[in-house]
């Protein structure tokens, strides 16, 4: 048609009135909106390229062995579900997903808690973390950096001990830790009330090996200095302190009053129900409680 019109114009002929039509603007229904959600449930559905407009992405049962750079490059991603794959670790580049608030990496092959969740801006944006059915053996000592996490699911892993810092996750309401290898729970958890808690099916003990004389001792200068660093939340790096001092600070425990405890405190195993609105078990759990002073011991004995 175009060639015919060009020929007519070259010959000086007049175009028929019905040849050209008036172009009407496209309606809102005719305009294709950018995709914001995508669900991939098998390898045959896996796309060559992901739309940059995605806000929610679900990729399951695709035998993924890594988090694709294409996924990490999605700037608007808020919800990411990569469950039921074979992912062994999470790269540092994952921290580029600054808008991410919900992550599901359950049913993968993770052996460590993804440190990038603590070392990047994700520590401020994440609200829900699901890492159940993996092979995670331990949690970082600085879990309290996840201040906005509301729900933490670590069911069916190999975790033997919980860091006390988990009790200082400010927004934490729902925690799931069933089917792990926990021997006891941190006593500081008794100082707060959770919404939903599940610590069932663990290897809880009735007693612990000898934990000292059970008598308070005079704090050393090292301990006084460490208490100040912890209480004042003084930031330090490997350049500020020697290896021994940093190792010492990582050994901090917390009394039920919230004060830091080191070697001058005492500890004891105490069985109690977990303070929570919904508890998946009515049994009493063993809590390893640290007590910083005789005054706190008297208050604890009245509980």
C-alpha cells in the first residue's frame, strides 16, 4: 500500500479520500501495562530475560544453583521467592535489591545464614525471611541488625544454639525454629513477649556441664571496658581493636535486666514456658539465664 501511494504521489495523482484514515489515540485498555508479577514453576517457563518492572518474582522447582545476576539487577523487586531449588549460598551482589522486603529461600541447600542480609541495606528493608528446610548450622552473633524483621522462619535446619542478639530484633513478632538441634534457648528471650513462636521438636537438655562456681566475682578492667562498649553501642572495626578484644566482645551475654554480662556473672538453666501469644507447644523449655548481680538474682528468684 505504501509503495502504491508513493507512486501516485510521483505521478501527481490525487489520493482517494478513503485511502488515509484518521488515527485515534489508543484507549487505556489497549495499552499494555508493564508486568509487575511473574511466577515460574518449572524450567520450561524460565524466561530468557526478566522484565525490569517486576516487583514480585517467584521461581520454584527450577533446580537453580545460584541467584541469577538478571534477578539481582531487578531494581523494583520487593518480594522474591526462590524456594524449592538447589541454591547453596547468596552472593554479596544480592545487597543491590534495596527495595526487597520479603525473601523466601526455603527448601534449598544453604549451609550458612546469608551474611549479605546483615551487611547490606537489606538489614533495613527486610520484613520477612523464610529459610526453612535448609542445612544452616549456626546464626551470626549480630542478628539484632535485622531491626525491621517481623517474621523469621528457620524450621528444619541444623541449628544448635541461638545467639542472644535474636532477642534484640526490635520488630520480631513471629519466630519458627522447630526441628533443629537446639539444646536450650537464650534466657534473654524471657524478657519479651512474641506473637507466634514454635520451638518444638528440638534436642532440649535437662542439664548442662559445669558452668562455674555459681558465685559472682569482681569484674576486671577488661570487663568494665567491654561493658561500656556494649552499653554505649560504640562502633569498632578490626583496625580499632586487636583480635583478642574483638573476640572478648563477641562473648557477651545479657542479663534479664538487659545489661551485658561477661565472666563476673553467673548462669543457670531455668525451665519455663515461652512468653508468646501463640505457642505451638505447651511444654516448658530450658533457658540458659545469665545474671549480672545479686540484685538481679533476687528478682529472678521471685519469678
